[in-house]
C-alpha cells in the first residue's frame, strides 16, 4: 500500500467518474422513487424514512470517523488499514445488537408498532456494510471512483428490481425494506470484487492511536452532520406522523438529488483533491473557489428547474401526494443554501481542522432542532404542518450556511467576496430557470407529462444561455465538447471538461 494520497493529476479522472456516479444514481433513484411512490403512497415512504434514520445512525457510529481519517492521512500503511478494518467490524457488531434491542423503544416513541420489525431487518445489513467501510475509504483516497461508480450502479439497479417486485406482490412497506437489503448486500459483494485490498487479521496499538487522534474529531463532525441532516425526518416523525414524513421526504429527496447529481460529485473528490495541496494556502484557496464556481453553476440552475416544474410532478404522482409541489419549491431553496456551502466541510477537513468543522456542524444541528420544534409548536393544524416544516428548514439551513461561510473564510484565509463571485453565475441562471419553467407551467394548458418536458427544456435553454454569458467554465466546457466530439460519447467529454476546470481552472486563467 502506498503511503501517500493519489496525485493531484488524478483529480480530473476522479471527478469524471464521480459525476458519472452521481448521474447514474440520480437516474436510477429518481426513476425508482417515482414508480414506487405512485404504487405505495406516502405512508410507506414515511415509515421507511423513519426506520432508516435509526439504522443510518447505527451505520454512522460504526465508522467512528475512520473513513476521513484514512482518506486524509498523509502517510498510510497496511497496519493502519488492517487495524481500522477490525475496529469497524467490532463496533458494527455491537451497534447492531444495540439497534435490534432498542427497535421496540424507537417504534413506541414514534407511536408506530410496525417500525420495530422493519428496523430489526434493516439492522441486519449493518454487519455487512461494516466489512467495506475501509475498502471504500481506500478507494476514495486513491481517487478510484470508477470502482465506486460500478458498485453504486449495480447495487441500485439490483435493489430497485427487488423493490419493484415486492411492490407488485403487494408487500407494502416491506417492498422498500427488500429494496434496501438487496442494495446493501449487492454493494458489499461488488466492492469486495472490485477492490484489490484484503485485510490481515491484526490490530496494531500504535496505528490505532495514530488514527484515533483524527478519527475522534472527525467522528464528532460525522455525528453532528448526521443529526443535522436527519433531524428533520426524526422530529417530523415524532411531531407530525408518517404521512407528513412521506410527503416531506419525497420533496426533499427530489431537491437533494438535484444537488447530488451536480455538486456531490465534486464534494466526493474535494477531500482527497484539496488534501493534496493542503500545504499551499494559495493553491488550496484557488482550487476550492474553482470547485465552488462549478458546483454552483450546475446545482442552482437545476434546482430552479425543479422548483419551476413542481406542479406537473405532483400531478404525475397522483392525488395521494397533494402538497408535494409546495414542498419541492420550498425545499429547493433550502438545498440551494446547502449546495453553495457543500465543499466547505471537506475543505476544513483537508486543512486538518475537523474540530472546527465539528463545532460548526453541531451549532447547525442545534439550530435545526430549535427551528423544527418551533414549527411544530406554531402549527395550527395538519394542513399547515408541511409548509411550516419546510420554512423552518429554509431558515435554519440559511443561517447555518452564513455561519460556515464566515468560519471558513477566517480559517482558510478566503475572502467572502470571492465566494460570492463564484456563486453568482449559478444563482442568476437558477433564477432564470425557475422564472421560465414556472411561467410555462402556470400558463400552459397541457397534459402533465408534456407540461413537465416543455418547462424543463425551455428553462434549461434559458439557464444555459445565462451561464454561457456569465461563466467562463461553462464556455470552456462547451468548447471542449465541440472540439472533442469525434473522440467519444458526449457525456464523457462533458464530464472531462468539468473535471479539467476543477483541477486547472478556465482556459483564460491557465493562459
């Protein structure tokens, strides 16, 4: 095993595969979500969301911050990897037993007896996922996103097929449970197949101590991040019930998927990509700002399109999902705040400041909890629950974004003005996208599917023209697409252009 992280030059290829992973995940997940939502209704989605909050918490505990510790460590040996593997296995087993034992308590707290057996079955996947935590960390460290992409595509398709079969057989919420179990199982099998690393049976005390210093701080950040990212579903289940959770969760999933496909790909390579230049503050800041420009230019217009086309999406889902359009529009605003600050967490980790990140994340989580409790207290009736829930999340996420931007500017020696300039082209294009697509939806009299297609195409064209006029990276991407169209598929070339811009900046800057 090499003791150093992958070279910075690998960032281009890694970004390409990371975006391929996100694109494939979006296409597969959204398609499955729409079909299963129409077949099963919001209550089933609410129950599985509430169960997954509990199980995902167990999975987070099993990692103890060891994944970022492996990815960002300057010198890594086989001793570190082997030790981390067996620690994760041991902690995962303990957490699984605790999760199964406390499933009835969590079901009772939520007033849903059917939660307990769902949690127990899902908890059985935790020992499986424990076996590939370090495999994934090593692949991320080496920027080997091709293998991670294969894992994601194969597992999602397999789980989706299983879930659809379960829905057709009338299994209800258990169709979604089957989907999760098959997805996790196939992901483990594929990752063991594509990863060349095999652990040895040894636990080195010195290696454990060396990893522990970073992992404890990273674990605190992970716990805060988990609570901040899941507290909405957790408290919504406790305060509003499974139907509101299902409506909220679908709207959130659509909005977060828009960010996943555009910004998460860059976030996935941000930690190893920035860690490679952590000793050079100028290069670090320059690379981070370029990454922010690209993610904002991709994420914000897509969120605008989603918000503008929310109406026909709700019509396609059916009357059971009444209220989803409002949730989508509001949650698109929330995800816009999340998207522009998405890279700052990995940047603080790459700058070896996980403790600072932990403080910011915990403060953000506390703010979200307070906002959600206040929303529940202020809700006059069930008809306003979903709207107030979304508004609470917008306010909490917006304030949290301001805080992490300010902290990052001080710690990383970045000017807020530079970050605002980086986000501006994407923000303008997003406003254009929502204006055009929303206008078409409001005035067009068409079947829902045609309305959705027309609004999406028109909004995308408007946003694209706006980016062409204001974003050098976008013009560079299109120019590369034209120049290299004879060499391979257009999608691959577009991804290559994005990754080139991430690693080196626009053509004008390189010159």
